[in-house]
C-alpha cells in the first residue's frame, strides 16, 4: 500500500461543505475525548477501545438526536464513524508509547476528516474528477493518470488548499529494473544530507534553507503582535490574525519543499539502486545532542527512512539496516582499524594504522556497504520480487516495517 495525495479544485460552495465536515469530525472527536476524560477509570476497567465503543453508542443514540445536533444529520455519517476510529488509533498509539496523550482538536490546526466507502473498495477512473464516497464528485487540480482502487479517503486543508489522500494497492506499480545492482551504503549526515558509497552525494535543498531563514525573519518581524492566549483571556488582535494566516501559508510552503525533497530523493534512490545499506540511526540519542538536533530534525532522517522502507518494497529494492553500534564513521574503510578519537568536527577521516585519508561521510558510506552480515539488524524489501522481477502478489502486506 502506498498513499497518493491530490489537490482539489473547489468552488466556494464545496469549500463550505468540506469545512462543515471537518468541523463535524472535530466536534465528534472532542466530544468523545471529553467524555473519555471524565470517566472514572478506577471503576471502568475496560480497554480504551471498549470505553470508546460505549461513548459512540451514547453519541449515536442520544447526542446525535438532540435538537441542537440536527446539523449533524445533514452531513455524512462516515465522518463520525471515522472520527471514532481516529480517536481509537490515537489512544492505541498512546498506550504503545509512540505518541502523547490524545489532545483536543482545534479549528486553527485541525481541518481534516476521513470518509470511507461502506461497501468495500471503489474504483477511481483516470481523469480530472474524483468521486469521494458519501461526499460527491469533485474536480482535481491535476488529472489522475491511471485508475486506482481505494476505500478510505482523508480530506484535509493546508493553508488555503484542500487535498484528498487515499491509500492505493502497491500492485499498481509496474516492475522496475535497477541501474545499479551492487550494494551501496548510504550515510546520512548533517552537512551533506546523504553520501553514497558509489561517490554520489545528495545535498539538502537550497530553497528549503532559504525559505526557512525567510520564515524565521518573518516571525521575528511580527514578534510584537498580540497573539492571544485562552488561559489568560487575551484576545487575538486583527493584525495578528492576518499575520497567522500568512504564517500558515509560508510554513506550508516550507513544509512542501521538504516533503517534495524527501519524496523525490527516496523514489530516485529506490528506482536507481537494487540494494541499499543504511545505518539504523539512534535518532533519540542524536536529538539529545543539540548541535545535531536541528539539522537532523529538519530534513527528517526518520521520515526519510520511513519512506525509503515502504518504497523499497514497492520498487523491489533490498534495504539492509545496519546496527547502530557498528562503527561506520569510526572505522577505516581501507584496513578496518577503529579510530577511537574521531570527533564530530573532523570532516576528514585519517587512519592511524594505514594512513588512509578520505572524506568522513564517504568513508562511512563505504563502511556501511562493506558491513558484515552479522551487523544487519533488519532487512526490508526482500520478499517482494519474483524471478521475473515483478512484485509478487502473494507478498503484499508482508515484511512491512
Ligand atoms: Zn586504515
């Protein structure tokens, strides 16, 4: 499965309709979370999911039927079904320790909702229009190039634009032949985004850095605007509102540059290479180091790997994940000697044993390429390809990280 996100081309009436549904989704989510928080958890020793089922019954049978809730009944009921699913997922992520306790959604930054087709998957024919279950037909900014099959549709507003995203079956991707078959190590760095052991480098995009500096300037210039504070009862000034709208647009632009860079980079890597080897980054440890935190958090090493893994499966690229404790930067790629006194500021690796000298990141990428089998802690994309180089239908959904 992979996701596609399409921009919708809307008139004012359609915009209002989508905003109403997003409001409905937020209302249901907050209602359920509010009730959940009020429960006496000492007394009800059920799972969060069971408790939410009870709350859902309450909503369907009572709250939804009240007079002041009449507006709900004019909107798609799939919205509230999916809002409950989203809240259940939020709690499950919380209990697994992946994310924090679910928060109330606010209009300011949560303008999205999900609908699905209750009769299973629907066919979306290629073209400039998309039929979204229970919502109707909408125009697309860019035409769908081929037909897709999907069941769940998430509609979201980012700055002033509306998007629909849908999960699509991976079988749709045609088999690909890779230009480079031999294993290639990738070293993710701070200065250069990625260094590959075939000698190529991927630089972080300049427009992104520029846009980010501009954004910081813009925030600084507007630092005295009265932004408002709910707890202190301070209202947001009119000028601050205008500023926040502009800021949202600018932030979205920066985020788009970043998303675009990561998407293109991961796709290109998986298309070009048949076998990649990457370090299992200790992201938490790196984030604790302030100097590294900014640069790494920025270009999303975590997001990079997430995309690389799922695309590897789609494109039939094998990815070996190398143990984070395997000395990639500290080892000499020529003789294998380990250098214990290598600091972060050393940009050149100089071996004390064999006098080998090489760019630090390039040395690390070769070390990853040559890492022994026992240093491999995870393998992605191994089961997907059959002898003809096609994605095996029976392997769909397996070996997913
Ligand atoms: Zn050496």
